[in-house]
C-alpha cells in the first residue's frame, strides 16, 4: 500500500462542470483541503459536487451549493476531511468565468504494492 500526497488545481475560465479530481480505480482518497480564491475583485460563487458511479450511471451529491467567495479573498471549504471511494469524482462549477481558482489537497491511498 502506498500513500501518495498530491494536489489538484483548476482556474475556472468557463462556467461548465469541471472534474477537478477523480479517484483511481485502485485507490481511495482523503481530501484534506478545498481552497477557493477569487482574484477578480468582484466576488463569485462555486458549486462543489461529489459524483459517485452507479450501475445506472452516476449519483450526484451536492457538497456546496452556490458557496459565495468574497472579492479578492480565499475560503477554505472543508472543516473536516472528505473520504472518496474508487472512481468518485470531485466536480466544481463556477458561476462566472475568470474569477475563481481552486486548489485541492489530497492523500491518495493506493491498495497495490509498488
């Protein structure tokens, strides 16, 4: 079993759904931090979803719906770690393009021996 520390970053240049991180099929993940920053001076909001694969497609669980980010500020969304299972997706959507970016801190736990 290997522990892999990593981060996922995204600059929201559009307003569509973005898969920021997907857990590999041979791993589980602990999301330690989701930091969202507004660098536009205007403020904005973000939606964060956990997408879980199912036999019928996928199920979407809303973690943060229209979470407001104050202009020129950063906001730490998580107060406790978030556990993600194999194949789950952390998906985000910005309300307005070119205002927000995200950094997600991840501990990936690979179940295979290296």
